[in-house]
C-alpha cells in the first residue's frame, strides 16, 4: 500500500525519537522481532501504534502529533541501535 506523508509527519517522528520517554521505550523493544510490531509493508501495525501511544501516555508523554508517530520513532531508534555504523539523523 502506498503511503503519502506530509513533511510535518517526519518532523514529528524526529521530535519523538529525541524524547527520553520514547528512547527508553525503544531500548525496551531491542531484540523484539520486527514482525511482532509491523504490518505487511514493514511499517508499524495498527495494534503496535495503539500500544505505543498508550505506553507513551502512561509514561507521561505529552507530544501528540500523529497516530503512528510514536511507533515510527521507536522503529527509527531501534534501527539505529541495531545497525552497525548507522548515523543518527536529527
């Protein structure tokens, strides 16, 4: 499925990927098989998006932008951690 995203979506993901709450959530997800968190396209599944948003709220997160942004930020951080030599793009 094709996905169209506005530029502010990427900005929201980057903001969340630099949020200490989301960073700690991503650290807890290290090693989790991507298939448990993603849909057929490789993006976060709707269930994972909902769970990530719920956990972010429970941990005191206050930046709310897009339904999938927290889950995408977690993927971004985990990919960075698990990819040798990866560069962090702020």
